[in-house]
C-alpha cells in the first residue's frame, strides 16, 4: 500500500494545518509540561507513524512533533538550516528513537528550572532512559543475561525490554504499560485525540479572551 | 482533569535530567 506523507491526512480528505498542533504549541499554550499518559501516547503514536513512513527523521525540536485531530502523531521535516542533511539522511532508527526520547523528556520537563527534576514513574523513566540510550550511565542495563536458567521466552522478553532497537520495541513497551496491551492502538490514539481537542479548546478560549 | 500533577525534586547528578542534558 502507498503511504501518505502525513499520517493525520489519512483521516480526512481535506486535512490542513489547522488539523494538527505541534508539541511545542501545546506546551506553550498550556505553559506546563505534558503529563505521563500523554508522554506514553505521543511516544507510541509517533513510533507507529515512523514505522509506516520512512525515511527516518531525527527529531530536533518539539515543533516537529505534530499531533493530529484524529489522534495520529507525525514528524514534520526539520526546518533548521541543516535540514536535508542531518534531518533526513544517514539517520538510523536508533538515532531517531534517541532523539524522540530526548524530546519527550523535554516535554515532560517543560518549564522546570535547571536545578529541578521531575519525579517520573519508574516505567516511564526507564522507557526514556532506554530510548535516549542513557541506561549504561546508571549501571542498570545488565542485559539480563545472568538468568541463564530462565526459559528462552523469558530471556528473549528481557532482551527486548532492555535493548530498544526499533520503533516496534518502543511500541511494545508502551503497550505493556497498559493493563490490556491489545488496547494500546485505540487507547493511545484516544489520548492524543483528546490532547489535540483540549488544546484547541483552550486556544479558542484564550483567543476569545484576548 | 487535564492537569499535570507531578512531584519536583532537586536535580541529581546521576538523574535522568542530567543524563539527557549531557546528550544535548
């Protein structure tokens, strides 16, 4: 099947710029960080669209992450001066994941002072740690190979969780965060759809006030 | 509803914020 450039555009024939908000716009409008559920959702949705829409793009700013009305999340091209070089080419999947992890963390950290740190739930912190490839610094990435007596399936599961190498790995971890993994596509799409709708509502309200 | 509720702690040298900062 042919893949469109913007996943959000698949929802309607006439999807325009007003049907998407960048993560940066969302952060600025609320003037506060995203919550943890939104972070899981943006992560899952973004990896979903990255899986379907290649070539890989490194995420340089929250302005590139676009949340669409229908709850899909896509990555806009980097408009920076070096876009077309680092933005598109010679960029591996793990590099894209790393950059996405950093952007998601920054969205969770939005507005906090340099000497402050947000307390994240351990699973989300672990996800970002693994995405951003910062795990070795805290010594917690032991690859899980000490469990030689464990079954192969368990070992394989551990390997998958300890080493993120693909968008699919990220999505699996996001799905595992839910009580019912099979609900991940609908749930995370609904969270992103709500994020878009609530931000639009706030925007309309603030515009009226002005 | 819709509010981000989170705890803030002092930034730690070995915390995730420091590790992310080193990457950027």
